[in-house]
C-alpha cells in the first residue's frame, strides 16, 4: 500500500505583523515583540488592529484555561465567532478536525462509516475552510476532508458565523479557520506524543468481532536565540489506523404497483400506477426493494507537519509551514438484497393503513408492510423472481495532499503588513471492481416495516434450505462492473493584508486593505464499463476457486451472514477477474466523455475602516468594508442529455461585490453585543460544474442510474444579519443569546429525471440553482466552571448550547422548470444542541458530552410519490476521562457513541428508507509531555 510521499520542510521567510499568534498550544510566546490588546486576529486572513502594549503571556495548561482562551477569542473578535483551543481539543475523544468541531455552538456534523464526514454551521453545509487564513481543499473539491487532519497538528479553530471584508469568501454558512501549531506558540522546548488503541464495537451485526485501531504520534518544538535573531522549529507526525465496519439496511424506492386481494395475495400490475384497483375489493399497494450493505475496510491516515519561524528583528518575523496529509483505504461494500418489489405475485400481504387513506400523488396506494414472494421462473435457467443476489465492491483508494505556506509579517510604527504565498496540491485515486452473483430459485419472506420502524428479511429459502445465502454453491455469477477515477487539484495563492493605525485619539482608528490572487485547477479523469457472461453462467467458485468467496458478517435484521465475492480477491487479483469475464488485463481505457478540466483565476481586493467611539456612555467598536471578487473560469468537458451529446468549451467570468459592517457594543465591562450585516457567496463545487455523465447500467430488474454536473450553475448568494448579547462571568465562562437571519438566493439542489440513452431507461440526477430561500433562528449558550464551590467541587463545569432554526426555500418543480414551490431547506435541522459536563481537578480531567441534531429533510420530493425524505433526530453521547500520572505522563480513556445512536431516514409513516449503524468506540491512550 503506497504511503504519502512527504517532501522535506523548507525554511522560508515570512513577514509577521504586530498582533502575534493566538494562544494555541501550551502557551503564547512572551517574547519582547509588541503584542496586541486582543490575543487573536479580527479575521482569519488579515492582521488585527494592534496597539503596542506590554508582552502578553497567556498560560494555557489545562481545560479550564483553554476554555477561557477561547472565550477571549470570542469576546475580542470583530464578528460573531466561536472558538476551540489546543488543550480543549485534546480533552475530547477526537482524532480529527471534524470530530472536535461538533463541540462548537451551532455546528453539526455528519457521521459516515465511523468518522465525521461533513460539517454544517447553523444547518448549512456551505462552509469555507482556511488554514491560518489561506484556502485549503482536498483533491478536486473546494473543501478540506476534515478526516485527513489530526487534532495533534491543530493549535485552535475558529468558527466564523459572520463575515468581514478581510475574510476569505466562499461559504454562506460561515467559515472555519484552522490554526496550525507553530514553534513560537510555546516558551521553549516542548515534546509531546501519544500512543493509543481503539476498539470498534460494530452495532447491527452480531457476527462481527471487535476491531482494533491503533494510532500514535509525536510533536517536538523549540526556539532559541542566535546572532541572527530568534528562531524556532516544530515538527509533528501522526499515523492513525481504523479497522471499521458500517452495516446499513435499506428500503429502496418501489418500482411497481400491486393489486392486493382481501385474502392477502397480490399480483404485480407493473410500474405505472392505475387510479383504481382492477377488481372490486382489491387495494393497490407498493412494496420497496429490500436489502442491505455490510461496509467494511481498513483505512490509514498519516500526516506530517513542520514549521519554522524566525524573528529577524523586533519588526519582522518569517514563518514557513508545511502540511502533508495522506489516506489509504481498502474497502468492501457487500450487498445482499431480494427485490420482492418486482416479483409477479405475493402472498401473506400486510398493508399499512395511513391516516390519510393511503393517498399518494399517483392515486390511493397503500404501503405493503410485509409479504412473501414464492420463487417464479419466467425465462431461462437463471431467470427467476424475486431477484435475490449478493454483490461486492472492492475499492482501493488513496489521497495525498501537500500544503506549503511562506510569508512575512512586518510592523513599523502605525503600519503592519502581512504577505503570504501558499501552494496546495492534492490528488485522489479510486479503483473499484464490482461483481454480482445471483441465487436463482429463491423464495423470500420480507418485511418493509418492523417493530423498530425499519425493514429486513424474515426468511430467504430454497428447497427448504434456510441458509441458502451462506452457501457459496447456491450462486451463479452475474455482471461485472469496473470503474476508476483520478481527481486532482492544485492552487497557487498570494495575499497581502495591511493595517494602518490612525494617530491620535479620533474615532477613526484604522484603515485596512488587501489583495488576494489565486490560480486554481481541478481535473477529473476516469472510466466505467460493465460486462456479463455469454452462454452458461458459472458458479463463483467454479470460475475463480474457493478463495473468491467470503462469508460476510452481514446484518442481524437480514438473517445474519451471507456469502459474497471477496473484496481482497477483487483488489489483489483484479486482472484474473477481468480475464474470467473475457476482458483484457488492466484498467478499462479512459472515457473522454467523463473527463473534465477546469481553471479558475481569482482576483480579490478589499478595503475597510475601523472606528472606536462612545455614544451616551456606551463604547462601540465598528468596522465597515467592501470585498470585491473577480473570477475567470475556463471549463472543458462533454455534456449528454439523453442521446444528445454536446462538447463544452466555455469561458465565463463573474464579479461579486460583498459589503459588510460589524459593531461590538460594550454595554458595560462584562456585557456586550456583536452586530453584523453582510453579503456572502458559495461557489459550486467543481464536480457539480462537471457536465460529463456517469452511468450505471440497468440490470434485469433495476433501471439504470446516472449523474452529471451542470456547467450553468451560479454561486449561491446570501445576505446575512447577526446579533448577539453576551455576558461574561468574572472568573470564567459566559452566557450568550444570538439571533441570525439569512436571505438566500440560488441554493443548490439536485433533480432526478428519466432519460432514454442508447435505448435504455436511466434515472439521471443533476444539480440546479433553486429560487429564493430564508433561514432564521436563535442560539443560546452558556459555559461555566463552579469556582464558587469549595474544594474539589470547584472543578465541576458545564457547557450548553442550543440552536433553533426556521428555514424554507423555493424549489423548482422539475429540472429546467421555471415553476417553484415552497419546500424545506435541505439538511437544516430545526433544533440542535450540545451539552457537556466537565471536571478538572486532582489530576483528573473529564467530559461527558451529548450532541443532538434534530430532524432534517434530506431529499425533496423523492420519486415515485413526491414525498420528502426525512432523517430522524439523533443524539450522540461521548465520554473522555484523563488522569495525570505525573507532570509528564497522562492516561486517557475515551468512549464514542455510548448510546449506540443510528442514522434513520423515512418518507413517512410505514415508509422507512435507511437505518445505518454507527459503531461504538472505546479507546485508551498514553500521552506524554516534556
């Protein structure tokens, strides 16, 4: 397995402005350089307005002080922001950046295959990501894969919920700025490290053994005085391995309508819905295809981070940062399904009667809760219904991302300047081989809705054999699909930001200005092809030997284990499989129709002013500015709609003017408000702009499917209003109420339509901008340690934040339609909260945290009945307990998902879709510090 090829860290020069680094690792430098009044920058990509003051020494040695440092960031920032700092991050049971972000007020995360897969702010996924103010991404996307960045390399993170002119654009939801650790964060020599082992307990599958996942890393940093000025260097490395499994049971969309008789027998009427049943007393019913996937694999993530800082003189500091992130995964997607929804006849049918009388957009059609489908042969020796099969996707994938940033910060009198050059290169490669195998002559008894609201198998039998799915000799080989893709992204970016502080005591305090230039390229290349046997179908073991089969642990609700092709065989002996199907060795030839190349040239200018004045005894600090962004885009690809193929070679440009204004009102010493108004944008993902069409061929019982981008997509725009009232307790902690409003235009949504391509029917999904939308809501948060209690009780603390959101959107009624209907805003939960009990004292640090994300609409108007697919509310509970054995060594115990929380989605009563079983993880780590 290829590892990330990491280049050495180059020493380079960086200009440093006066505000200095925020409190990040264990301490903030106490060097004699002038320090700001606030310990953090006003925005992630510009120098703060700093007034020379005494050296700042902010000692961050524990959870309590780390939380206090994050409070300072929140309190002193120009805009609405919440933060999390180094020690705070280290006290969570988190390996990666996305895991830690879920603890921040208003932030929700999605979990997939045992790890955080996406981050939303106040329900919206359009989040810009920066590293120390510079744009960062993975492969051909616009966002960082948060799973790739370990918390060990992170000094802190800020979640910006409102924008200022000097902040990188690109997220209507907000922005996440990740501060990498730097050598000047600490006073001197620091060496830290950890070794750990995690055990994943897989839920939903009693046949799965516990899976161990080791990890480890170390960091070393030092600073020293030389004849050429003070210098510092830092190096850290981390390797984390996950042996994971992720069972999923699904009810696929129904494709046929049945006429159900009073005796419980039913006849398939086909895929068109008549308005009336064919015989008196019959009831129309629909039954989804039922199956599941047992997803499993081994993934490894490595990172190497290095930094060099050089204080050339009291006015100038140079810094270089390199970050390399690597990922390798060998994954198996093991399917088992019985498509009883296409069987010619059913027996033992149970109907679910809904309060609305089973009314659907296609007539009165009731959901079928359970049924039996006896084996029925309709053609050749292997042409049987219900079509019952297992399948395996053998996936071999890898990612390598390199980020290098060089810059200078300079302070001379009232002027501070920061200039940085950054380069990013990231590539993702995936090779997948899929083989299906059918169990002909099988009868199925299934349920689409059980006691817990989801479906499964009651029995899958053949000639009285109840373990037929476990018998490798019960199958014949069906089709093979092979696909591969390579996605790459590169970017060269340069920015310079300057602050000029006005002399005197006037209200106008500072003038800010800056420029940013970037050149970004994204590309996608790949191919997909399918083939099948001609003539007699062999058995899997007859074609490839006994090693070709494996017994998959399966799902309890699908009867347990099943036999399926071995993912290791598909990956390691891919050519033998291709040859067995009569194809040549090696990848399928690249498909030019699936390739795209895009280039974006970005020129950004901004200017802003800051004021500091007093009205009626109330101090007000304000900032107003304008950010102007010009983007030139070249896009090449090929579009296909039905059988119409069009070459795309277009050059477009757009200019976005983004004004913003903020004010911090100091009502009194410990009571303040943040007010903010501004415009933000989110650009479409490069993949969403890719016009090329990817197709999955139809099978004997399932229509084909496909997906493509839309080169005509426009940025999503939003006008944002934010207001807070913040109270800060004397010793530590705060309470806050925040109100927010977003007027959104052109939110991106996906649409599915039927297209006939080469005589075959495909369900093709494409994105398009919707109409106008609105999101508004409120947040409440409180954080406090009980300093007022005596003795050990003073170590108790608590955090709580809750978010309430009301949102709607104008969705198009169909792709390319000019008609709109008011719908929910997809992915937005009405309610969510985070709650944590904290303790720090007598060498112990503990946290019991609950994170809840409320119901949200995942898909608008899902076919065939135009119902919204809703994801059920879920609460995750995590525990972390640490004990300091001595000043240098500590022991940590972590538990993730103690409540064994699942992902569950449904269309409505009696109509579930997915149930996905998140693992429960226990970990023990030994950590040291010198």
